[in-house]
C-alpha cells in the first residue's frame, strides 16, 4: 500500500480488543519487475485470515535495532486464493522495501497486523456495474485484488483498468493481466499509459491529462451500467483524476481513492504559538480508554494524540499514522477533536463521533476517547 515511515513501538498483542497480530511464515516470493516482489504468507494454525479486497497488511520488521512498520496492499483475494499476498515495490532510501527486496527469504517469519483499510467494496453476484480501476505504479496492488474479485464474483459486471507506468518494464503483474484479459475478454478492458513509450507503441503515452482521461472515459463508459471508480497511486495523479471525474458530475460516493503518498501531516507545525491559540489550539489533557486501561496525558498543539501517547510509552493501536488505515480509530465520548485528515473515515463514522488519534488534536479540555 502506501510506503510511509510508521511508528517503531508495538501496539497491543493478540487477546485484547484492539487489532490482532500474527507471526506468519513466508511461503513464496515472486519477482514481478526489477524492483518489485510479491510475498505470500502461510496461514496461521487457526486457518485463513479473513480480509476484503482492497485492504492492506501492516508488516512489522526489526531493522537496525528498531521495529519499523510499513503497510502494503493485498493483491490476493480471500476465498479465491489459498494464501494472502502483498506486493512490495522498492522505494529509493526505503528501509523496509529495500530490506524485503534484498534480504527476505522463504521460510522466514514476519510479524504483521490483521488486514485493515476502507478502500474496498461489497461484491455480490447480483451486481451489474462497470468498475473503473485507475492506478499508477504500485497502485495496481489493491486494484488487482478488486479486479479479480469483480470478475470472479460478479458475472454481470464490467471492469476497466486504466494503468499508468514509466515504461513497459515497470508494469507490475503484466503477464497475469494479459492472461486475465484473454480469459475475461468480454468483461475486462485494460488501457495502459506509459511515460516513456517504446517505438511502435500503440497505446497512450505521456502524463495523464484531462483530455486523455476524458477521451478514454468517453470511449469506455457504457449505458445501462452504474459506475464505480477506484483510484490508487501518487497523490498528484489521483487529485487530477478526481477533478476530472467530479467535473463529469459523477456521484462522489462512487469515487474511492487511496493515496500512496501522505498529505502534509500537521498544518499547525508551521504556525506560531499565537496563531495556534488564535485558531483554538492549546495544550489540553486527553483521556484514552483502551483494553480496559485508562490513560490521561497532556497533548500540545504541535503533536497528535497518538504521537504524544507513544512518546509516553502508552501502548495504543496504530499503523499508517496518516489518517488512512483507521487502525487507531476511537469513539469520542466527550470534548472535541480536530483531524488533519479524515479520508479514512466514512461520513457515517464521522457523524457517529469516531476520530483518528494519529491525526487528531484536542481543541477542548474535556476530550475522552474509547478505543476498541
């Protein structure tokens, strides 16, 4: 999924009301491209771990004396594939992606957190829809899982994959996509876009533009099918495509996005103390109820609730620390919390009073949050 630096402190282990943790053996490693691998995991003794297509796993690895977390999207499909699998693309300077690509061996055990994420949909054999999957680079990973699920579990649905890459060699799952396109030729259409197209390339080339995307959509959108859009990849690309879709007056509730690069984490960091106070931000005490324990601590304006808790060695659940995965989600019992990012929460969850501690700042002195 999104390759970001995650926290090094471990959350509650299996047994509490928080997320479950597993130690799973690597059963197979497949090379997808020169800088990308897919990792397959053995199932735990209790049996396969349930997950939804589009969700991700958080891997926890001891590197250079610290535990580092990274989240990677599942490319497999629960109920279709025997083993869970994630795809990892090497990131320049990335500790975990380089470690996994260079050193991981079959038979090793990796600690991971149970699948999470809201970039998904419900699959039903009665559905008849046109699913557009628009991705760039490693953004194909969750889209691959959604693509397979739609084709396998919704026999009347159509799938259009629009996939942008630097060049042909960087196309992840290229051979598998070709097999699927042949197998489901009546229901799957793949449109490739290459930044650097080779001589004789008949597809689209260059950066995605409104003209290019609108031309593809005009050609591929079918009458009589409700549309569903899933976008995953670099933030700039996804922002552009969202603008294009919204300008076509498409239902925003049918546009789902997953960014692989986080937005600015805390807009307060560049403000003076006076500006923070004028905005209503100050140092407030927060109480968090988690796994039967109550923790009270003061949170300063420049820190989030989760950051402060981890600095104090208070063991709260977390994963992405970017407001996307919802592993740190809690119910606001009292007070008010302002979020830097709310993309991971549904409209109903926000109405019901849920907040994300990893991007949450208290703005009243009586904040109490219950997690789990």
